[in-house]
C-alpha cells in the first residue's frame, strides 16, 4: 500500500511538471510570434523588407474559346493558311495551289499598303468617336464586304451585313477531286477580283461566279476575309427571323437549296491569341419598300438591333429613291453615326440643326451607270474648301479617277 501511494504520488507530480513545461512552451511561442510580427511591422514602416506572405493561389485559367474544326479548317484552306486535314494539306503542296496563293498574297499586300493601312490610320484619327462607341455596326447593301467594315471599325463586337446575294455554303472537298478543287479556286479568284481591284462587289459578276458548282454564295467569302485578317471561326449558325421580330439561331445545314429570303448566317469568331468572341451576321434580303414593309418581322428585327453606327458604300444610290424610304428612315432614326459615300442617304436628309456633317475627299458627278442622282447641294458644300478634308484612300465607284467622297455624319 505504501509503495502504491508513492507511485501514484510520483505520477501526479510528473503530471504537474509536464503541465508547467507545456504552459512555458506556449508562452514562449506566443512571445516569439508577437516579436516577429512587430519586427515585420517596423520593417514595413521603415521601408525594409517584410516577411514574405504565403503564395497567392494562381487565378483559374479561362477556358479556351470553342473552334469549329470543319469550318475553321476549310476557311484556312480558302485563305492560304496551313491545314492539317490530309487531303487539304496535300493539295496545298501542289504547284497550282502555291501559284494561286502567291498571286493572292501579292494582291493582298498591295491592298494592305494602298487601301487598308491608310484607312486604319484615317479611321483612328477622324472617326475615333464612332469607332470607340460602335458595339454594333449596321452595313446595309454591303454584301459580303465584312473586310472593310472590320478595318474601319475594329472594336465592334457585331457586324450586321445585308445584301441580295444568297448565303450559300462552305465547300466540301474529298480525295480525288483535284480538278474540282482547282476549278473552285479559279472561281474564287473571279469572285474576289472586283473587290480587290475596285473595293466593291458587282452583283452580276458574283452571281456568275457563284452559279452551278462554283463558289456557293457569300459564306465562303466572309470566312475568307475573316481568316486573312487573323481570325478563328468559332461557329456558324443559320438565322431565321420569327414572326415576333426575333432571330432564331440553328445549326447551319449547308444545303444547296436557296432558302426563301430573308434569312441569314451568323459567324462567331475571335482574333488569334485573344479570348474575345465577336459576331458577323449576313442576311440575304431585299430592302425595297414593297418587300421591306414596316409591318414585317424582318423590319422589326432590324429596328430592334442596338446599332450605333451605319456604314454605306457602293450602294447603287438606292436610298435616293422613294422605293427605299423604309430602310432610309430606319437608318436616320436609329443611327448616332453614319459613315457613307455619296451613294448612301442624300445630303438633303441631314439638316444642320440635327446632324453634323464632315466632308472628306472630292465630290464629282456619279459614274455613267447611274443617272438622276447627282447632288447639287452636296456639290456646293464640297466647293467650300474650309469644309473639306483630304481622304488618303480610295473607296467606291470612282476607281477609275480615284476621286471619292466620304461623309462622316454625327447626330447632335
């Protein structure tokens, strides 16, 4: 019993000793931590180096934007970009393809130096306000000319193009179709010729190049331009305008059937190396008043678009005529900025109390293809040198004389 008593007593003393030791260690730890934090604070106050904080977790990596592998690869092929698909890659090695692309690259370099480089510089200096404000660009009568729209308004997130030409489809090439591929590129060259040389498309020539088994519609041209300017095709969707004036997007079937107008296409794309998705829409439609009535779903759809800027070029002077009053009224009502040549809305529709009109280039009589559309009031305005600034590039029907007029119009 005595032995057990001293054994328990010894255990109890040891417990007390261990407790004292643990309490002492805790106090030392707190004191050291307080001293360390105080030293760090003093070092920070005196400009010294603070104790490095724990590493901050890296921000989550943004998911890559989706790419349509078929459409993007086909667009690469049309534009002369490297392909991975065996048949397309093999044809790119042929002398014929290389010869075509060499000629295209030369034409493109001339186009870039003579037209697009001065156009970008001019736009950055003269229409910077519109360029910064434009989220949606409206381009009636533009056909497949998404290229000029993107050069002038590179910050827009949505380009809306309208034209008579049908949408068409992207080509599909198979093994053993070398002759067909060769013929396709010859017709593609014909389709691009007017635009590359004259800055606009001629509908008659386009229809000839797009008939039969040739370049099928404007879709290949839209994708061609996007690729040549360093973009990636994310998706292509068909657009149908519903009775309530809203557009319904669905997978584009790529059928040969020419659908009943109006219908359209939506291309989602992004610039290489970026994660900003943008959109280019094209509608095959007729804008004459008998068809483009104010009570139609398509009119309601366009009226509901939040476009800040309208761009008009080489528009056959259609909005000069009473038969195109509905589209003219829509542009005047909705636009905050209008950039146009003399083929757009007549000068008389821009009273100084409502619009500020800035003139560039030189106004001359319309080309002989168009009669009864000369604007004497605009001619008088251009006769005042104080109102006119130079235009460092050429754009429009006067490609023979290079005497072009551009009006930058801002709603007050």
